[in-house]
């Protein structure tokens, strides 16, 4: 392809793509500064309340170097920047359109035949862009930086823990009962110690080894147990298998030096010290959810499912807040920046209170995690569309 041909091809593609008008560029430029101001303000408030005060206390108490404190502070910022993005989008759209309204610039645009819906298009598109950035920071930057900050601080305080639990590892496996009465216990696993590869002091109560005639069960005790990755099974050493009859007596006792057992790998997965929610992205959270489901801990499963839904919904709150802020700000009124900031705080407070209440209800099993994560956004989207349609009349 020659240079002239490539240039003509680029020109054709350029004609197909939409070009922002002068109005679009002007509104986008007006939105940028309030948004950056909001990110800085809300992030500073969040990190001060959530991390800075405690960090200063530890630095003073343990004499941590200033460079380390500053590094931990910077690494803690992305977690709070993600939460600041939706609030900043709301503030920016409300302040920008309130100023345009109070300066009669919106009246001039509407007098030229520009509709209200067309005026808010730059704000909505900018909100979509911020949603993508927020999702990227939440999934890529924030988990790694938060984990790094925690590790640096733990090492400085000499509180670093191994990446696994060193004992008291318990696993309860449940499955639906055949009569439909609910879940029933299938297997109980307990290990007193764990050094990263080998578990010690093993006790397994296995209810899955049942026979129709006598309901036989077994109890396994072993000194050690390791997971064989090549064969996907447990290797128990120096142990005893007790076959238990319904009356509680031992029908058979088998001692072994080494025994291969087809048991779930879940206890090994549980032994790995789990990350906190803010240290995991969506993929890691889903992997850990599968482990939790095998334990039968429904409360922990519901809590993690709620957290996963929030990881999806929080970035998309930027779009909803951008639409709500535009719909409120574009109404004919004369409000200052302080008033817009105050209204933004009220809307944000109401949104997070509703989200907190719905999350608590979902963790208790009253509503589904999907509803808790997306209902506030649905209500906000409905309110934004309603206000925008009302203003367009």
C-alpha cells in the first residue's frame, strides 16, 4: 500500500467516525477540572479516614522512616481513588451544568435548537470513559498496590505472617440431602499443624462411606498428610482407619503406614492464607468463592458474592452519577459551587446508605447479591432519566 493510498484510507475512516463539536469540547473541558478536584478531595478524605490516621499512629509509635510511610500512603491511594471516581463524576457534572445554567449558557444553547438530551451527551460519554478507567484501576492497580502496602507495613513492624495458616485448619463438606430437607454433613476434616506442604495431626470423620444395611461410617486419624499434585489425592502416613457401626462400636480397625485417599483438595486451599477483599480482583474472588462453597459456610459465601457484585457495580456508578448530576444541574436555577457540592454530598450519602442496607440484607439471605449490587444503580438511573425527561419538556 502506497503512502497516498494509506492517507486516503485514513481519511475515509475519519469521515465515518463521529467528530466532537465545539460545544462537546467546551463542555468536556468544563467537566475536567471539577472532576479532578473531586478525585483529589474525595480520595484525600477517604484515605485520611481509612488509612492515614492509623499509619501516622504506627509511624509515631514504632519510629517508622518517613520514606516508608510516604510509600505506604501512595500505595494505599488507588483503593480510595476507585471509590472517589463515581462521587467525582457526580460533582463534576452537577457543578458544570449548574454554572452553565446560572450563566444562561444553557438558555443560549437551547435557543439555538440544541436539545437538553444533546447537551448532556458529553457528560455521559465522559462518564463511560471514567467507568472504564475505574474498572481498570480496581482490577489491575488497586489489588496489587494494597497488598504491597500491607506487606511493607507488616515487614516494618515485624508482623509479617507466612502465606499459609500454621494450624487449626478445619473443613466441613456438605451436600444436599436426598430427601430434600436441606444440606447434610458429608465430611469433616481437621489438621492441628501445617508447615506449608505437610499437615499434621489429621482427623477425618467421613459420613460418605455409608452402606444401606448398617449405615457404616469411618474415622481416619493420621500423623501427617500431603497432597499429591500429580495424582490429585491425599497421601496419609502413620494412621488408623476406624469403621464405625450405627451403635458406635468399631467394627473394623485398619492401621497403615501409608494410605492414598480420594478426599477433596479444599483443606489445602483453605490453608493458604486468603487475601482481603480489597487485595483481590474479580477473577481471584470467584476462585476463592468456589473454595468457600465446598465448606458449606453459606454466610461467608453470601458475603463474598455481595462483594463480587459490588466490584462490578461500583465502576458503573460513574455513568449513573454522571446522568443524575447532569439532570439535576441542567435544571433552570442559580446555584453556586458550594450548593452543588452540598447536594452532591446528600446524593452520595443516600446512595451509600442504601447500598450498605441492601448489602447487609443480602448477606443475611433476605435478598439476592445481584439485587443488592444493582438496585441502587437502577433507582439512580430511573431518577436521572425522569429528571432529564422532565427538564426536556
